C-alpha cells in the first residue's frame, strides 16, 4: 500500500494543506504561537528583525506564523536556544526556566510536523566506496588483508568524514582501481607472477627503538612486526637495512648487537651487527643482513627485532628522555631498524590452502565437463556478496564470458582470476547504488528496500559489505521488522568488524587521524616521538572501544575513572607503576588528572600549535564535537593573533584578550575561548602543568550558557549537567557517518527522538545505534 499511497501525493495533498491553513487555529496552537511571539519579541527581535536580519534571520515576521511553516529557520533557533548561545552575552538573557519552557515548545511543534510529514532527506544515488571501505570489503569478500593506502589515494573529507564526498570516479582513480583489482585477484588465488615480486616496509624515522615492541617476543627491543600475506608456498628473501643519520653513519652502533628475523614468532635467522672499524664501512655494515626463508602461502607475521641487552640506569637529576631517534637531539643509544624488504617467491611450489582460496573456491571441478557449472557457482557466490544483493543471469553474463576467454588460453583458475578482477572494478561493487523506485512520486518519502537497508547497516557498523546472514534476512524481506533489525544491530556490534566504529568513526570524529601529521617543536618538547604519538591514539581508541564493547553510557567518554596506559604513556603522564609495552586498563579515580576525552594527550595535542597550547582550537573543538554548536565561519580579512607584536611576557590568555579588542574577532572568540581556557592546565603535548611561563596557569573557563568554572573538572561537571547536549552531538556525528551526508534541519526531529529514547536506557551506546538504525533518515529516502 505504501507505494500507491506515496504515488497518490505523499502524506498530505497540497489542496488539503491549503484547506488546513485556512482553518482557524486551535486554542492550543494559538496559545503556543502567542507564547513564542512573546519570547521572540522580548529576547530576539532586537537583532533578528526585518531591518537588521542578523545571520539572515528575521524572527519578527516568523513569530506570527505557525512554527512548522518554516522549519529550517526555527531549527536554527532551537539549536542556539538549546545550547543557550543566544541571546548573546551583554543582551537581555532569559532565566533558566524560560529556556526550559520555550525550547520544548518549539521542538515539540517541529517534531509533530515531522512525524506527520516525514522528510528523510536524500543521499547520493551513486556513492563510491572510500579507501577504508574498499579495504574492509576486500577483507570480507576474499578473506584477504590488503593495505589500501598503498593502492589508492586518500579521500577528501567533508562534514568531518571521508565517506561524504565520494560520488566521483576520475580516469586516474579508475586506473588505480583496475591496477588494484589485478593485484588483489592474483594474490587471492595465489597465482604465479612472471617474476618474483616484493614489498618494502619502512619504520617511521621518529620511532624510538630502545624498548620492547608489542607483539614481538619478550626480551627483544625495537624493530617492527609486519602482517604479510605470502602469495605462494616457496622461498622468500628478507633484506634488512639499519637506520642512518644524515651523514650516512649507522646510528647507535657502538657495540655488537644481535638482530633476529622471525616468522610467526619462530626464529628464521640471527645476525650479529658489529661496529665498523672505519667510517667508510658504515655504508656496507648491513649489506649482509639478508636471509632466505621458506614460507607457506597465506597470512603470516614477520618480525625483525634486536635482542635486548640489560637496561642501564641513567644517573641524572631528573627523569631521562624517552625519545632517542635524532643525532642532533637525543642520539640513539643502540642501532635501529630502518626498513625490511621481502621478495619472492623463489622456486614456488604451490598456491597453498589459504583463507582466500577457501573463501573463493566453494567448489572444485574434478572433470573438464564440470568446470562451467563450478565457475558459475563460484562467481554467483562472489557476486552476491560483492554486489550486496541477489544475482541475476544478466549479472553473470560478462564475468562468465571473461572466465571462458581466459580458460581457453590457460586453465580454470586463470579464468576465475580474470573474472574476479572484473568484478572488483564493476560499478555494482565499487559504488553503493540507491535508485528511486519507478512508482514513487517526485519529492515524496519512501522506505528503502531491505537489501539497501542491509548495505546501509553494514557500512555504518562495519565500514564493509553485509555478511550472508544479513543478506539472507534482507532477501526474505525480514530485516526491516523492528525486532529483527534490533537483534541484527546488537549482533553486529558484538562482531569484531565493529572495530571500524573505533578506528574509522571515532578516528575522524575525535580528529585522531590528525595525529599522524602533528610534530610539536622538538626544542620545546624534546621527549615527543612516534611511540608517544601512537600511544596517544591507542589510549583514546581503547576508551571508545570499552564504551562500545561493554555497552556503557556514552557519557563515560566525558568523565571516566579509568584509562588505558602502557609504560611510555604512563611516564609521560607521570603515573607510576605501569611497566611494559602492553596497554592495560588503569584506575585513575574520580578526581585524577586523567580519564575522559578532555584529559587525553591525543585530543590535547591535535588542538594545540607546535609551540604552545591554543585555547581557540581547543574551545572550537569542544563547541563542534561536544556541544554540537560550532562557531560561525571566520569572516574575511580577520587579522591573525600577532605573537610577534604583543609582549612575550604576556600569557596566551592575555594575548587573546588583545586579539578580542578587534570587533571583527570578538563575537566568535567570546564563544570559543572560555571552554579552551579551562584546559590550560595541560601543555601542548597533554602533560599536566601548574605553571605557564613561570606563573600559575589560569584555567578559569566558561560555556556559552554563561556558566563559569575552574579547570577541566569544572568543564566536565558543566557538560554533564546537561547530558543531552553531548549525547545529541554524538548522535548527530554518528548519523552523518551512517548516512554519508551532512545532517540538515529536517533531520533534527529524528535526532531528538533518538536522544529521548536513549535516555530511558541510560544513554547506552547500543541505544544510540539502535535508534539511528530505526530512524526515518536511515530507513527512508526522498525521491528526486
């Protein structure tokens, strides 16, 4: 009945709407309009009127109409009033009770209108898999781990995520996909190449290699652990190169050191690296660090590491630096690994029994007469998973044609390889396609088919393709049933593939990806290295993962009595009794200096400059990612903060006060600076400090609602007083990620409903995810 109903004119015909508009307003609506009009006239129209039209909003004329006639404008009002950003400081501001009365009044009217006339918005009909989704899809389709960053260029971000602006496929990018498909299909089948291939893996230059690397045997130090897929059974050469300084001298090589090569933690070779007798011999000191190993086809772990000598205690008056990787700063105390090259196979023996081959070959022909039927079965299974829907004969026509062509020239497996490479560049695989049904009226809302719902759900929670269970339910038309959908959401959250919510969603929402490009000024922060950078990221990811896996209240992200540390990070924070490279859960207490997001080095570092903290960046981050009310875009020709023209004896707070004297800067900075000031007890790399430039650090802060407080603890308490702000922001970010488009005004009623429903379940993580999966924007779409 739904398509017939929508085709007949949607949820209300235009003539009916005109008749309803002509009717006199009910007493309830009239009283609502009167209350809204009084509030607007008292607090808003001085700036937002037909003459001034601040931010292009004239509320004097809108307040005389029903709220649902202009939802776009009123949603702006609701957002600012809900965050209590408006009226601005210095203007007449309502009391708390007035805010608490007017916001539900406005939101309730908008929600009722949205329930009667749903507007789910519209995602692009064609959306290309981004690099992360492509890598995960290959993993789940072929049981093969590939590094998509070496195959495809990075994707541009929009609205905070890189799965939004992915509608294009340039000729250059298409060429990269074709090359990737050929390499992947050959690796998945373990087919021999024309000559031995190879890969080179480099260790970042700023990695300190003096201590144990997690995943390698205890009693070793430094090196690297590589998860590598060998294409065939055979022999492979492993060539090692040591780190050198800019004078091409091997760093830290003062005594002999033992270096071992491991395959799945079993020693394959042991070298002794000795100091050269002459400087010119540094060029050849690692020339013989090469070994040939025998490996079976499939995934393995290749480790290269040094045997650890006993650590000698450095007798200094303060804690010694942990970073040792630069001859001009802290020279390496021991030699370090620079790169590992793996080439082969030599004398290949067989393709082996790999996970990829088991996934692909659902049958094996015993006679030539069975090959066509087996190929059809193999490709039907692959296409169903790759295209995320039932497969037709038309879908199989071209892959079977390519199979037969290659089979005629070579053998059965050559045919499957060529057909597979064609599937991997087919638009049905590379794009998520959501065409409008033919019988849906333009601009009307309709429910998406279950197979599209399955794809939306899997790319939301797994950043990958649906599995067979999800596809089976969708094909039978059962997935959209509320109880079935909730059960699938909870199953998928418990699956290891939901780790993508940690690495992909949280990595972008919390700006953790930015850590890779952050390098603080090493003269001011000499203890910073890549070991610390990765520890920052892992701490935050583990906190987010604990909330996900344990289905905790999402407010635990803001205020937590535990965190995750290894020895390197614990030393940086000044927390004792944590040893080793392994991360573990550490209780820090309710009033500890560590815990929630606002106390973690990852967030504090990506919101700082290379030389100092930035209350502006930190405050902007809080407004965008915690409160969901980012400041307006920077107006043109705004002067920069002139550090060189303001006395260096002034604190950052005093320099920003000088900056705010410019009227063009004051408006935004009054919003951004106060929450950022509350984090001034943390320096630019997240260490706790009591003093700034020799004076006590001033961490007095505030929020746009006018509240003031002291330090990060005060900021956390102020945020937790109104938990719906953070929960609403997180829901908005999750919905943006789930839909692959920006959240618009017509999505606001759905977000409010998700937050209201989650409140009854203590704002648990799963309640937000189930709410999004059940929401109008996620389950419906607007016709073009």
